[in-house]
């Protein structure tokens, strides 16, 4: 039997035919290099074809810009996203779905940057351009000014925040008024800024839910109920009575009156504590009559000159309600039950008079500063009116920098105020009216103030000259139209002594001299105008003697330490005093004011 040899698994290796390893690697390396060269040529050709184009399939907010040049892509996005980029961002606050607020993105500092978006889309490079690796949806680039967003959301918070309603107890018309507490909410601006940016250009997540924080009232329902039960209702249950210790006066405080000045205010722990507005209560006009009955004005000491020295005697303290102590007395009584438990002692305090023997030096009332006397022809109306005006002026205390007013101090010259009808100057002629002759007191006061060296605020001379007064150094007054006023710029108080008899009136200023001397220098009469003669047949005609009109200048000279330190000029223009002849009346009275 013949033996068949096995078939070899591989062809027999012929010695000398097997290539060396380095040859195999060289063969494969050459093939790879050739492939890379061919691919590079292909990519280069396609790259040149695709150069300057956005990768195909690239979109921004649904707008296709694939295959476009950057310039065309910017133009397309700008045109097609006009409405989208300006659309308001809809937001809600907290967990509520209503109301929906709209935020203007431009106001909030949110801007779609088209150029940056296109630049981002153009970044895939050569490989992406060939194989489309840069295509697909591109998120838009948004410029976000966070500070501006914060300001916009801050304004939204002012509109949308719900304030905490604190529990409160108040009073009105004698009744208790309760405010129930409720929580509030406030927009958390800082985290909301980033959420606003996320929601811009993204309809899918709008309305954007912005975070809010809750705030609870400090005064809760339990505290409100306690305050009403323990204080408010008892406080309004009836009047409170306060009596002075001597029983001479009392205040009756009704619930209606108290309710306007009573408060319940929360402390740091949320407890409502009562308080009484003392000053408001005392100033309430409804309480004025009772306060007046409980008040006694102090009596100033009588001031006079003795041997060149200023002395004071007499005077007594007064009494007034101690307003700042009312709360301490009234509040405990408000929770009392019954008349006795709601009655207390009215707090009062002593009021010292301004002028006493002890306060003279403090006020600067140490010497005579000036004095002046005006004499007049006796007449019943003059004696009455001049005496009454001097009586009202006497004792005037003028504090430093205070303005003294003749009309305020003397008052209207009426019969009720103690004045009678007399001769006055009106419309450049003598006439009769209440208070005739008072200008003699005004002239006396003007000269006392003149030589005291104080500042004149308002004064006026007669329209024509009256012989018994110093030229250019006299004054008249008229209720409602002309006053005599001076400011006490001496640096100390001034005290005015005024007295009158049947033929003269004297006014003296007491205080502290600022100058060694105050003197008057009167210039010559100038621009003299002669009077005219006129006849008058009125039943109430007052005859009038003639006198020329003229201008005159008076200078006030201030002297200190022997030297002139100041000079003031006073100019006066007098009209002629025309002669008035009363043809229908007896001409036996040429009275003047």
C-alpha cells in the first residue's frame, strides 16, 4: 500500500525568497505617505472651495446661517432677530403665576451680540468646513451688564414687593382701631439677576420665576389681642381726671381727647407699649380752657432807677402744668376701673419771673442807656391817649436781637383799648379820629431808641413838620399801615420805662451802654416850599396854621473811647402845611396831633 504524504498547511518557504522586515515597513510607510499626500491635496482643494463660509447646518435661535459669509450671517441675524432680541422678558415672582411682569432687556442691560455670535459660529476651521463638524444650533452670545439688571430689578421690586403689615392698635374718636398683621414678600435681586440673563432669548423657560423672600410681621395676632384686652379697651372706657394738689384746678381727659394723643408702639421684641404725646396733648385747643385755669402767670418785679442805679422789687413765681410728666401720671390710670381708680394728681411746676432783683445783672439791666421827653399842649384827648400809650409801653422787656413794635405793644387805638377821639394828621391835614396825640409817644420812643443806638427796622415821619418835635427826628404811627419798630442789637436786654403827665411824656431805656455817647447833628433846611391858603366848609373842619415844607438831614454819631466809630444818615422830606380856614365853623382851635 502506498503512503501518501500530508498536504503542508503553508507553502514551503523557499530560502532566499522571504523579504527582510525593514523592507516590509518601508513598503507600508510609502503607501501611507502617498495616502496622506492625496488626502491633503483633496482637503486643500475643498478648503479653498469652502473658505470664508459658516459651516453648513449652523443655526442661531432657529435662523439658518450655514454656508453664509460672516458678513451675510450678521446681516441675516440682525434682520431676522430684531423682534426676538427686543422682546420683553416675562417674569413672575416666587411660586405665584400671577401677575406676570415684563422686563425690557435693554433697560436690564441685556444685549444680543450678533458679531460675537457669528464669530463663534465661524470657529470650526478647515476640518469642520469639509465634514460639517461645525454645524448645528449655536447659543447666541449675550452681553450682560449686571449692575444695570440689578437697578431694573430693584425698580420692579418697588412695584411688586408686598410689604409686611404689622399688627397695630390705634385710637380714633374714642374708639379702638385694630390692624391685623400679615406677612410680606420681597424680590431677592442678586440671584434674580442671573436668572433674568438665562431667560433672555429663551421663550421655553419664560415666564422666568424669580426668587422672593418672605418676611413675617414683628407684631403678631396674639400680641394685638393682648394689647387690646389689657390696655386699649380699658383706656377708652371712660375719662381720666387730674386735680392739682390744692384742689384749685383740674383736667378732665375724655376718651375722645385722649385718643388723638395716645399711641401703642412696638418695641424690639414686638410688644406693643403705650405712650402719651404730652406736648401734643397740652397744645390741644380743646384743653386750653382747663389749662388756663390751672396756670398762673409769674409777676415780674418792678424796675426803677434810684440814684442812677437800676433796682427791682416785688415779683412772684407762677405755675404751669408740667407737660413732660403727664404721661407718667395718665398712663397708669388708663387701665383703672371706676372714677377713683382713674383720678390722679395734676403735675405742675413753678415758673420764675423773668425780672427779679437777682436777674438784673444777668439781663444786663445795670444803667440808664438813654432818655427822652416830649412836651405837649394840654388837651383832654392828648392827656388820655398819651397817658394810655405810655401805660401800655411801660415795662417792655426787649431781649437781645428781639424786635420791639409800637403797634404790637400798644394795640389798636380803639375805645375798648382805652383811647378817645382826637386830632390826627390824615391826607396832609388835621382831622379827628381815635387815638389822636399818640404820635407824641411815638416820637418820644423814636428819640429814646435813637440815643440808645439801636437799629431801626421801621419808622416814618409826619407828612409835614410839627414844631414841638425835633426836625428829622420824629415819628408817627398808623394802625395797619405804619409802625415804629427797632431791633435790640445792644447785646443785652433793654427795659423801657414810660410815664406821662398833663404836659409831657418821658421814655427811658435801661440796659448796658455800648457807646460812650450817641449824639445828633442836624443839617440846614433845604428845598423850602411855601404853604398855600385853603378854605374848608366841612362840618368837621379842623383849622390848620401854615408852615413851610423842607428837606432836612440828621446824622446819628456813635462815639466810643472818645473816637467816632460810626455815623448814620436820616433823611426827611416835609411837605408844606397849608393853611386851612374853616369858613363854616369857629376858628378857635388850631389843634394838632
